[in-house]
């Protein structure tokens, strides 16, 4: 079997300008090509679509991730190709990969096997430069804050109360806590600082939620960078006159990116991943544009449904007025056995007892989607060669007992043809039995009540706690920002805040260790446990396997 990158490199791609014209009638004057196979869609063209009717929106999410991998992006791509194969005009909307996982544990994030978006190497590496623009805009604000303090501090910013770190799109634990401005007065005011990964930046969230350049600039100006001495009043990015220059750095990045699948269907790839520490959805602009162009739109949200799907509903849909019709929940036999206690190296062996035990994880996610998000749910069994008939039948029967349907999908090995049954089931639900989504909490609930609602309803927690300092900060934020949704930062590996806890535990405690205000994005980040917003590299990072030959061909990216 060829590797993902070998399959992608052998793809028969079409020029993106020709493909956009053939499939959606988009003229070349509306596209800004980045080479032959990727392009940005102009904001003027997007604005011209505003009076068109919307298509139907489908969310792809997954069970709690495992080291075995689940294939959420792969399923999104395969389902999109399959929908087009059965005559349903469909666009997919994906998130842009971060360099951190590409060189860390996960590798690439453009799908896999014969269900990928291409050019795979470009998408996984520098792509069209969006993440570089976001990082630059973020760090420009960092530089302007320190410069303002150095130049006399007319705003009376308290250096001890700065709420704005720096960012880099790389896993680098050594940058989590640093000291800046050493070496004398000429270098600024020495203080503790730190880095987050770029996808955790509030600028990334703003970028994903903004609906226009004007909205982008307003949101950037609303960023709270710190507080004054004495009365502790918030200091905004607009007080530093930073929003204009930041928006200038993002003026091209905000335009959605067009690429294609291996089967030459158009795809929009725009916005940031990481639903464990960010909101984890692709951009509102890309999703809304796709809804104007296609009859069906399939989008993804990061990690498991307790994180990405919850934030898709409670943050993205709430803010953007989106109305999803159904959810596809991706699961694998291997992952269910892992949640049943099997070690990674033993997952290929048949084990009905472990599968039976681990299915509680899928059941929790399924019930959350149906009961708390209010949406119909189809389970997509991402097929692996070692799956046995008995294991597949057990999974199917458990889903049927819940009142749902599970479909085996072989898109990884067969492309869109391997997901046609899944496509037919999804299309039937969307066309004939669509759902009406509901939120996990109300707008007028307090911030603490919102945190409790997510933890108890979605995570199955019995209690939520925070130390007196964190609880006081939440109460303080509630006075001015109580109407904001909450963006939970929690390990993706478990319903608990402990990544080692498998299955679907109940009655556990969720400890809120920190809260952060994202005023420009319009939400409050609540960090559970020891979740890091700057990941580190593993003992053997994926970067060690990535190389480029004398002809410029990349290998080892998967």
C-alpha cells in the first residue's frame, strides 16, 4: 500500500481556476492563485453570494481520540466525494493544519489514503501563509505592548497584569515560560512572558469568527491586552492603535482557500484546528460561502464531540447563526477496543469483550449529540483491514439499540466509492429528517453555570471546582462578560481532565485551573486541569522522518 504522501503525489490534479469555473461557475477574476492548484476566493465575490439560498450543513465529529487514530478529516473528505458521486452537489470545509502536530506526533492533517485534499505537502506546510500572517499579527501586538511600556507607558499598563503572550506555530515546551527584555534598559522592561502555539491565539479565533474585514478590525481592537495600575481598568489593542496594522497583515489571509480532493472535487480549507485549546472550527466565512455555493456542506470540528462539536454548536453556530441538519460521528473498532483497555500494540487482534466494554465512549458521544445538541447522528465506522465481521456487527447492534444507524465506510482504501452507502444514509436524514440544534447552555446563564453545564452534561462530571483565586476571577469576568460563551480547554483524550482515563467515566471532578478573557473573539477560555496551550514534542518527533530529496520531493509527511 502506498503511503498517504505517495498517493497524494501521484494524484491527477486539475488546475484550480479551471475546476472552480467547471464546478461552481467561479470566474478567474474572483480567484487569487497560489500556483496552479490552490487559490484564494475574493471577498467581493463572496459578498455577491449573500442573497442566494443556503445549502444544508452537516458536521463531522468523532469519539474521544486514541493513539490508534480515528480519521475524522479522512471521513469528511471521503463522505464529500461520495456525496458528489451519488449526485449531491457537495462542498467540504476543513481546517488548516498546524505545523506543531505535523512535526510532532500526529503528522499531516489533510486526510489519508484515497480520501485526501491536495496538494497535500503545501496544505500541511506553509500553504497560503495564513498561519504566518496570524502569528505575525499576534506578535506585532506583543511588540507594540512592550514598546509602549518602554516608551513611557502613557496608558499606565501594569506589566504584572499583561494578558497577552507571544505565539509560534510549533510545539516548543521551552517557550512556555520565559523572561524577556534582559540586558539593560535599552531592551525594555524585564518581565515574565511566554508563548502559546499559534492556533491558541485569540487572533486565530477572531480570524475564524470574523465575517468581514471591518468586523475583523473591530474584533482585533477589542482584544484586552492587560490592565492599568491602581484601578485595574482593561487596556485594549485599540488603545495602542494596533488594530489597523494587525488587520493589514491579515487582509489576504481572511480570504478562504480553495483546493481539491483526490477525486477533483473542490474543498475550502480555512482556519485553525485544536479544539482542545481553541474553538477548533474552520472559518465562518468559509462555511457560509460553501453554503451559498453548494446544496450540501460537510464541515469538521476538532477532536472528539465533547470538544469540537460542543464548540461548533455553542460558539460557532451561536455567533454565526448556522443551522446544522445532522452529525456524522466517526468511530473505529480499534479505538473502541482501546477504550476497553487494550494496549495500542494489541489493537489488531479480535477482542469482542474489550470492544463491548469500550463502546460506552461512543454511546456517550452519540447520546450527547442527540440529547444535548438536538441533532440526528449517523455513526461512520472507519474501516481497518483487521476488523472482523463479529466486531462490526457488535458495534452496529449497539448503535441500533440507541436508535441510530452505523455504516461501514471504506473511503481510506477506496475513495468516495467506499463511502457511498454512508452518503446515501446521511443524505436521506438531511433531506427527510433534519434536526434542529439546541445549545448546551443559555446565553443568560452565568459563566460558572455554563462551565458546569458543559462539564456535567457533556463530560459526565459529578462536580466542577476551582480554587478561590480562579473562582474570584470567574465571578469578576461574569460581571462584565457573563453573556459570553465558554471555550473549554481540556485534554482531548478523555471525558475527564486526565488523558489516561478511557471509556466514559461518570461522577468525576473537573478542576478549572485558569480562565482567560478573549474579548475580541467574544468568549471566555476555561482551562481544565493541567492542559497546556503550548504543546511539546514527543521523544521521537515526526520531524525526524520528514525529508526532501535533491529534486525537492518531500518524504515522510503523513
